[in-house]
C-alpha cells in the first residue's frame, strides 16, 4: 500500500482532495472546454420579454404542449 505524507502547511484549513492524475487531467480538459463555450447573455429586450413571459405564466396565461399543437392544427 502506498503511503502519502501531506506537509502541515499545505492544507491550511481548506479541504484537500486527492484524485488520480488521469481524472484530474480529464477535469482540466473539461474545464477548458467549458471556458471556451459561448455563454448566453440576454439583451435588455430579451430580459424584459422574459419577465413578461414569467408574469403571464404566473397569471395562468399559458398553453400546454397539447393545447398548442391543437391550436396549430398539429395532432399527434
């Protein structure tokens, strides 16, 4: 069995996590991929429209997917 000695100063109150290098490298690759992904930032107009949509939904002004399909003449 492998024994690991952790110096006292390395873990100053924070949690310490040990993982295999392959898992750590996979995590770093995933993190780089996430950082390079485009993040959606709504425009002020989209934020206003979303707020209105939420108000409409809270007031019961919405359709189920079946009701929408019926209204559009799409039956499944």
